[in-house]
C-alpha cells in the first residue's frame, strides 16, 4: 500500500514515516505544498495523509487539486486546527477522514486501514490473524470457522487491535478510539478494562489462543507469536 | 431627552420671555407716548386759555361741553384719568383731564379740560396687534424650522448610530458611512471609521495569535505524543519500570494537550470567534451524545435516562452546542458514584442534567470557576463547567447549579430563555 505523507514538521514527519513503514506501508513524504503537488501529479497513491497548514499553501487546495484530477487516492486530513469549519470543509471537499493533532499513531493506522479497505476492496476484504477471520463490511468474526458474537464495543476494540498487530496500544489510544476523541481518557480506563476482559473471555470460550497481551501500566498488545 | 428637544426648549423659553417682555415694553412705551401726546395737547389748550383770559377775553364756550368744564368750587389741580359718558355712543369712554385754576374777570374758577383717549387706545391696539402677531409668527416659525432642521440636519447622525448599533468586530469589516456635508458629522464618521480600522486590526491580530498559539503548541505536543508512542514499542520498554515512566509521560502529554484544547476553546469563545450560528436540533444532539456516553455509563453502573419534552429553537454554533452537551454529560458521569443515575431533561425552555453524586462543599457559584476541581488529585483540568458557563454567557443562557443534600442530587440547568442568537453573518472559512 502506497502512501504519501504531507507534513511540514520534520520531527513529526520522521516519526510518522517510521511508524507507517513499520506498519508495512510504502510511504513517501512531502514537506511542503509544492513538493506535495508535484508528487500527487506524478504518482498514484492509495492514500494521502494531508496536513492542512503547510508553509507555502493550504492543504485544502491540494485536496481540491486531487479531486479535480479525479484521483482515486483516499485522503486523510491531519490538522492542528480543531476548528469545526476546517473539518466540515475538508470532508465536504471529499476527504475520507479527519484527525486532529495530536493523535495516537494507532488511531491514524486504524483510520488509514479503514479508508484503504473502503476504497480498494469494495467490501470484499477480510482480515486474517492467526486463528481469527474478520469480515469488516459484514461485521462478522470467526474463530476457527466458528462465528463469534461480539458487542459493538468489543468488535470495535478487536478491529482496532487487528489494525495494529504487534504494537503496544496505550489505554488512552484505545479509550479515545472507542469513546470518541473528547472523552476524558483517564475516566474510561476501567471501561476499556471491562470490554477487554469480555473480549478475551469470548475468544477463549471459542478456543482462540490468548494473543491479547497486557502491557503492565501501559496498555495492550495483539501478539503475533 | 433628545438634544434637539432640549435646545428647542431653551429657545422656546427665551423666545417666550422676550415675547412677553417685548409686548409689555411695547404696550407701556406706546401707551406712555400717546398719553404724553394727549397731555401736551391739553397743556397747549391751557396755555391758550390763559393767554386769552389775560387779554381780557371771556372763556370760550366749547361745542362739546364735556371737553371743558368750568367750576366755581375748587378742584384738584393737575392731570387725571376719568370716565365720561359719550352722549352719541351712550357708553363710558376714558378721558384724560387737566384741571387748573384761572382768574376770569376777577373771578377764580377751576377749569377742567378733557380729551378722549379712544383713538389713543385704538392706535395702541392696532400697533400691539400687529407686533404681537408678527412676534408670534416668528416664534412658530422658529419652532417649525428647528423641528424640520432637526430631522434633516441630524439624519446623518442617526444613520451613524444605526450603523454603529449593527456593528460587530467579528464581522471583520471596517465601518462605512454615507457621505455627509456637515463637517461635525463627517469628522465623527471619520473618527469612527478609524477606530473600527484599529479594532479590526487588533481583533485580527488577537485571533491570529490564538490560532497560531493553538497550532504552534499542538504541533510539538503531537510530536511528543507520537514519539512517546513509538518509544513504547521498543523492546527495552518490556522493563516495567521504564514502561511505567514512559507511559506516565505519555499520559501527561495527553493531559497537557487536552488542557490546551480546553483553554483554546475558552479563549475562542471569549473572543467571539464562533459567530456563525445555525439552527441546532438539540434533541438529536442529546441522543447522539448519550449514545456516545452510554457505554461509559454502563461500565460505571450509572443509569443514564433522557426525557425529551420539547425541543428549543436555538441558533448556535454546532461546535459549541456539541461542547455544551458533552461537558454537561461528562461532568455528570465523572462526579457520580456506582449505581447512580443521570437524568437529562430537555424542554423548549431549558436543558437540565440531574445526577447523583458525592456531597460537595463550597459555594455553588464557584463551581463554574476555571481549574475548580472537586478532587485535587483528579486527572481532569476542571474546565468542563467553565466551558459550559462560557458558552451560556455567549448565547445569553443562564446556567444554574442546585444541590439537594437529602437526595444528594446535583442539578445543572441551562435556561435558554430569552432565546438569543448572535447576529453575525457567516465568516468565510479561514485559510491556512
């Protein structure tokens, strides 16, 4: 999967690129509007991660360019401006999603995967992980070919873990993913704990391996081995 | 009282006083002059009679006997006023008379000469009438002229007032007035335009500063957060001591970022940067938000119930409406206990969140203060209710807090009446 990351802050860009490459993406970068414009005109990307505030231009214009060219790339806006107007304008212009800085890397990944899934496979895509099989469009989960019934939150939690295998997911990132970004994460740790406990129990009942590991004091990790 | 009415009142007062004084002066002046004239005539006749008698002639007999009376008995000498019966008109007519002693052929008699004052009074009446009506017309003219001038001359001033009344700095516009030929008003308009230029520039600077500060702070926070998250993936972080350290650092970064977002929101509200209002369907918003909080409430064993008895017609910025409901609900869940309840009631006039919770001490009014925490060790910055209050203030709602010790029910009520909107046209989306 080929990504273009457009972000002017060097430190943030490097961290994001590292992270995305670790996640198995082919990731190219652009540090300003001109570079970004050149790249989107020359190459095809599966998804563009777009920062709105660039030193030499507005990211929204880049989005307009992309849409005017009929690009098939998905667009995920990342912006420090939480202004609702930006969000609405961005989504109106055809962006697939919008993340406000600062965000959790795991959240970024989950959203990217959702965008790419929607765009590329038109729903005929499944996620396989060890003895798990998930059909996201139908919201169906199978453990060793047996259907697994999950609540909405448990399902969301599982999908979030599956989007970031073998990575430590912080409690905060999980809380925000499940409750929306404005829920005070400190208030909701017991909430994650409850849902995780239930999810684990259901997986074990179906005979799945215990691959959700607790990282003490930090969060949880979906272990590949 | 209107400036014009005030000035007019003084004008009128002065004119009336002058009018009365002038009328009195005119009356007495004219009356005196005419009387003097009559007395002079009477005196001339006296002199004539005295000369004639000195020459040895007899007193003449007047054809109008009432014009001259001769008496052998002494009379009061000098000028006097009297009323005599006019034989033709059969009415009493005022006369001026002059009495003097006269020796006629050795015999002393008192002669009284009289002259009618009727023509004098007629003249007086005519002159006075003309003068008074001219003065009266003048007075009326001044009043009418002033009124008309007031409407016409002060029209630019009223236009200026109207423009000022409709002016809001967040409209990002400089004041503009129609041109006026009156120097004073032109100067006033010019000064106001200049003032609005400065206001707009300063407002713009402040807004930019807030936006920049928000952006510039969020970016390093985003870097910190992302890098800490990456750091947590390192194999070295399997060490629980290190992991705890980094995770606490990570949590603190998140708190800082939250605090920063809340403060930015507060300052944005204070700077009136949420001018564009759209009709808000509060019932939908409440449903959305309760759905969002439901699972959290469930885990906490808190029963969340909504009672919708009507929907207020509100014009609000959608982001602020969201924030209002969000903070109310968050507050109710946070300060609740296991097995507690939250009752959210929406009526056309108010939104009320009533929840169980531990006893609180202190002045309820202070709960809306910034960084006010029930529990100092709490992770939350304590800005939720400040944001609620700030939003209420912005839209002219009233936010009230009650606590019932017997049932330990906390009630936060937002009263929408009077329904207020912020009249401002939609600002163009800021480009970045």
